[in-house]
């Protein structure tokens, strides 16, 4: 026991944080790579000597949809790089440098801070008039970061394998950016043999299909499953506010509609880069926030019959979309039966499904090309045994 504690202390002391890189003004100006307040964007990086593999993580943090909402971010790192700390540590996800807890610990690591309020996909170089003159240029920040890494780090000498992941708003960004990253690495940079994969965490906004979507709780309570879908309206609202958002070329070529290509359940059908979707059956952020179900709960005794019915409807729709993407579009899936957003999608601990954690199945998928389809089918109300990252049985790789 004493030896274990000592080893843990040594491991913690040896952890190497990622270092902040702020773009020089000329780079920010040339790319239009600015945070909401106009300060230069940037990223965090940790290089590993001798490695040509890279893991990229897109930070989450919601979406600001009005000028007032966005301006509240300007006094934080979510809206201005002037508040960014010098270093970034990760003790639970793919940027963690502990090989006992993270199979990607030996990869060069990049953390894309989120300061644009636009799910990392805004592609407006100047000020956004609909956002009160703020900047929504999240995609340009990521583009500038890749080029800057190519010019200043070992990434410019070659890429063997690359994983793009991120959570919540970052998970949305992953879905939109996966094919772009693949094209950048293999075509623009010329590393044609590079293996690029992506794993959006809690990025399924929304559980949509071409002819079927989801509605808000109040409409479902009145009309049942025949209620009007709200996901298309929300996607239109977001796409209009972000203005000139980056859109997947395959989806745009087929649908010619940026609004429809924003909906994750539809967009994922057109993503060529292999995806591993980690998504809770009952996404708490969507249910309580976007879908206006303030009484939704993981506690059966607190939920009314209408709430339970709505949660089952939303959960069934989420599973239906994920099973379609897995069966018909060859994307892998890890779906706990939890009322959570991102709090259980981690590399240390977390739920087990079919004997697998997100860690073990993601690792098997990435390194061994094994297709994974894990759905916790314990019932139609949140029922996974573990719905956080504190499961001690899952703290080691299997």
C-alpha cells in the first residue's frame, strides 16, 4: 500500500504539462485567428521526443448564441487568450501523460483552447456584426494552429498516427473538423501514409436523421412523438449566428445546405475519417438545456411519468441514430445508459459496457482497427451501474 502511494506520487510529480502558445499578431491577422474579444488565439502543446504520433483535444464549453451571452465570456479564457494559464494539465482524458491510465500518453499532445464561442467552426475573418462586433473564427484558430505546429515543431517532419478528439462543444468541433484534419495532414502537409481517426465525446447535437429529429419536452408532452422537430431550427439558428461556419465538404456537396450539415446525426453520415462516437444515451446538457426538460433526472422517484416518457423518447432516438451510424456507416460507438453529459467519458474510470471501458474500446479501435459497438441496454431509464469517472475497477488498461 505504501509502495503504491509512493509510486503514485512519483508519477504525479513526473507529469509534464502542455505549454501555452499564443499566436504572434501577424499570424492572428493573416489567418483571422482571434478569440471573441479579438485577442490572438493559440494552443497548448507537449512534444514527446522520438514520437511522430499526435493527439489533439478540442476543449468544450457550450455555445454563445447572442451578443449578450458572448460578451459575458470576454472576462474569461472562454472569450480571451489574455486569461489563459501558462500550462495545461490533463489527469483524466487523452492528453494525460501517464501510460498506466492513457494509451495515448506517448503521443505528442495538443490542446485547442476554446475562446470563440462557435463550437470551433466559425470561419468569419473579420468582426461578426450579428454578434455585436465580436469575432467568431474558431475554425481559423485551429487552421492557424496546425500550420504553426507544422512550422515550429516536429509535426513538420512527419505524422505517423493522429487522433482528434474533444468533448461537448469540442465534440461538435471534432465532427466538423475530422475530414479537414485528415486532408490537411495527408494532402496539404503531404504525409500520405498518416493514419487519422477521430472520437467526438458528447458531440451528438442533435440525434437527428434526414426524416426524423427531436422536439422539446413541452411539445412532446402535448403531442407525443408526432411533435415538430426542433433540431433543424436550432441548427439554422446556430449556423446563422456563427456566420460562414466551416462545413464538411462531403456533406455540402450532397445536401448543399449548411444548416442540415450542422446537425451531428446527419453530418456523421458524410464524415470519411473513421469515427468512434462516445455519447450518453441521455445527454444531460441537451435534455435539460436545449430540450427544456428542467425536471429530467437520473432519479426515478423524482421523475414524473411524462418526464420518464420523454427521456425514453430522447434516449431511444439517440440510440437509433448511433446504431444507424455504426451499422450503416461503419463508425464505432460507446453509449453508456447514463443521464450525463461529459462527466463519465474519461480515460480513468468510467462505465463498463460488455466488459469494456471507453479507454479500452477506444484503444482497441485506434491501434488494432477493431470495430466496437457498445450500447448499455439495461433499460429505458438511466441505469448504468457507473455513471462517473470514479469506478476503481476501470482505472487500469485492459
